[in-house]
């Protein structure tokens, strides 16, 4: 048994369904535009999150590098006599500025550059003096002398701040000890 193929002349509904109408094209363009906008906004949010994460990681690394560098100098370089003070004798913070640059591995787009403002505070000696002191005896027959106390450590507080685009300045505090 053979089937007979109908033509559009025999069935008028077949003729109406040939091709794509203008409404289908407009709806498809509208859907694609909405999807493109959504993906673009998602990509922008991901980039901002990446910048925030890299900035914070960089600030943590800068603070830890400062603490490690000061620790390598040793405790003898941080007695109150060598630290800068104001007129009233208060120890002044040490300001530093560090710039970090992250290169994009693919070579496309700008590199990321962040300038960190760092402030280092060193605690006073009396907070870390040994409770017992020794006597320097100048004459063994006379038990007189000058008391000698020992500073066993110093606490260092490093504040690192950086601009974060449209947001206000962000900051972290990292503390360490020099022994």
C-alpha cells in the first residue's frame, strides 16, 4: 500500500508553518539578550570577588613578610632606645608602603596592581621584661650594683590597608612576636 504525499495546495495549514516568522526571531533575540546580560553580570561579580580575594591574600602576605623580616632583624634592634618616639616618649608607629602586581597568565587584560599602606607598632619594653632581675656586681666584696632586667620578647602589630574599588578602604591587623 502506498501512501500519498500531500502538498501544500491540498492542505492549507502546511503552507502557514513553513519558515520562521518575525515574532519567533524577536522572541529568540530577546531571550538571548537576557541570557547575555545575566552571564555578563555574573562574570563581573566573579571578577570583583577575585579582586577582593587576591587583595586580601596579598595584604596577609605583606603583613606576614613584614613580621618575618622584623623577626630576622632580631630583638636587639627594637629596644625603646632605638625606636622613634614623640615628645612625650610614646613609641611612634613605623609607616611602610608596599605595591604588589599580579600578572595575568594569558596576557589579556590589565594586570592587577594593589598598593598597601602598612603601619607597624612595637610594644614597650616594660610589657615583656622578666619579673626577676639580676645584679651586676662591680666589686665581689661589696654586694652592691646596678639591677639588670631582661626583655624576652616584643609584640609587633601590623595594620595593612588598601583601597578596594568603589568600596571604602579595607584593612587587616596581624600580630606577631619577636623573641
